[in-house]
């Protein structure tokens, strides 16, 4: 039996012992080309994450996902509830972008951009190292009995983790509530917005649990992307891989007396010690590998020390490693790219089509209609709609609206305060519209009508027509 604790069991996760208990992984620090590049990318991403909610574009927060109002703003373009097909296109675009990137560069998302990796590596591991010391010191502290030093260091670490989690959680909420709005609410104290306070505490708790304690377990057992990324990859995808043709037979394992020559791997286990998921990349591509490149740098350091060329562990394709022809851009990548171009073309077309005046009509919350008995004994139904007008032209515009079908005009009363609407460039206006009508106007409990919006200077030129579905009782 191999006594080396880094020699992993064939059928067990590196992060569990033979009883199935969690083994806490303390990856060793590495230095090298990839480490330096990743540090730069991580800090850049963290900076974007923290700063983005504070930037305004067109008088709106650059990215704002206002769920209660069902308004989703991305870089000056706002999508509303009725833009669900466009939001679906954005989501599909994201999925196919991930597919395309994965098919060419493998799990580059996991190693270079996933919040799990970025925050743990850049903030949580750094704080842990600062307070508890390097990898071996941390392992020693974990296995030591309770002492003043242990309690002090662990308490200090979790206090720092809590502070970092609070900052991450509040920045996250800033994308939904608005950063400035959230700052004001926070300054007013928890009692001013108890539900938001509770939500922020829940998110902080989840971050603290995941980034502080759960860590690589999330990547190994919970991450859905980790599960289906293998479907997006093939033998031509770039992976972090060990060149077994060059490395084997590794030192001490050559059992062929007729040819005692050994490969370049000196079996030092540095690649395993540096791995944040605790795996041995020499066993081939594994689901647990998040392509963080730590093992590349760890092995390159060893290769430099023993005067061998770097790259025993490197970014490469499986085909290349097996000496086969490798093409980066295969059929799979082509399909993803085609889908991506189609989706983004559709998105661009739909956004440009929406023009300089955008009118959004959303049914008022609460009951879909109100019914009342008039003095003359007749019934009257009221539907309430919220209207939003977004205008971008330089020249001011005064608009009004009417029912498209003349025969409907005498049957449906439109009540909206502030008509006509004076619009100025870059400004939005909101208003309510009450539709009043007799239940006899409906057919089977509902009826679609159309509203025409026109410039009051040119009443015959219709700018936009919007459809509204009026509802009421079935009888
Ligand atoms: S095997 Fe290498 S690239 Fe994969 S997770 Fe471990 S250290 Fe990172
Ligand atoms: S770091 Fe390189 S030399 Fe050392 S065990 Fe890993 S692959 Fe072999």
C-alpha cells in the first residue's frame, strides 16, 4: 500500500477519506506564467463585478434587473415583461456562447471566470493563508487539538470571510435593487426594509458557506455546468492534460528490467498538492478538473529545476496528445457558432426594430378586472394597465392614443390622466390607463383591441399600434 497521502485511491474522491468523511483540501501555492495571468484576470473580473452597478448609462444603471417592475436593463437597453422572447434570446445566446467556448477552449470558464473560482482563489484563500499560514501550516492547524491559537485564528478567519461575503452579497443585490438605492436602504438600517435585509443575510450566508467551507465540493458534486460540459467537449477541445507519452514510466515505477529508462515525471506529486480539487491529472481528464492551470505551473517549476523542457502538463487537445491530427474548429464548434450568429442577429434586428419610441403596456397587478353596478342597473367592467413611454429622439414629441377600430370607440372608454403625453429625449413617462366597457363587449370573457399612438400634430400618422387584451367575467 502506498503510504504517500497524495497517492490517491482509485475509487474514491480526493476530498473524502476511506470512511467517506470530507478531507479539507489546502492547495499549495504555485508561481508561474499561468498563475500570473489568472491573478490579473481574476482582479479585473472582481473590479468589474464591484464597479458595474455604480455606472449609469442613459440615466439608468448599466445593468439593472428589476424583478418587481419586470424591467431588465443591459447597457442602455431595457427589456420589459412583454419582451420575454428577447430575454429568452439573450439567455439562449449565453448558453450557446458557453457551448462554443467550451467546445474550443474546454473548461476555460471554470478556471478563469467562474465566480466560485475567482472569489475563492483571490479572496478567501488569500485571507486563509494570511491568517493560518501556508498549505502545510493550515493542514497542521486543522488536525491539531483545540487551543487558544486555533480558536483565535479560526475566529479571525471566519470574521474576515463574513465581511467579504457581505460585500459580495450587497454588490450582487445592487444588480437587482440598484446600487445607490441599496446604499440608501442600508444606511437607513435593517428596520427600513426588513425583507431586503433578510434576503441580504441569506445571500451572505450562502456565499459564506460555499466559498468559505463547501468550496471544491460544489464543483465536484453540485455544479450543473460541470456535469454537462463533457457533452460540449470532444477530442479537439483544449484541456489541461498530462503528456503520458513523455512522462511515463514515471520515476520508481519502471517495471521493465530490459529497458530501465524512465519518463520525465519524477513522481514528486507537486501537481497533486497544488490542485484545488485534489485530483491527480496524470490519471487523465477528469470531471473534477476545473482547468485552473495550477498543476501546469507546479510541474513547470519542477521541470525547470531538473533541466527538462516545460509542458509535461499543459493545455492541449486529446488528439494532439495521442499524436493524431487535431483541428480546433470542429463540426460541434461550427454548429454552436452558427446558432450564436443566428441568435444575435435576431436579437439585434428586434432591438433595432423597436425604434426611438418604445411603449410598454403591462396589466396592473392585483385582480385582472373590476366590476361595478351603475345607477341605471347596468354592469361596468374596468381593466387597469400601466403604460411606460421611453423616448430617445432629439426633438420633443406630443402624442396621444385612440382605439383603432372606430366602432369600438363608442363602446370602450379610455381614461388616462395627463393625456396627451409630452415626450422629451432620453426621458421616460409612466401613466395608468383605465379601460371601461360593458361586459357585453367581451366575447367569451375577453376581447383583443388595438390602440393607435399618434403625433397630435399629425393625427393620421400612426407611430405605434399596441394590442391590449381586455378581460372580464364569462357571463
Ligand atoms: S488537475 Fe490541474 S487544472 Fe485540473 S483542477 Fe487540478 S490543478 Fe487545476
Ligand atoms: S509535478 Fe510533474 S513531475 Fe511532479 S508528479 Fe506531477 S507530473 Fe510528475
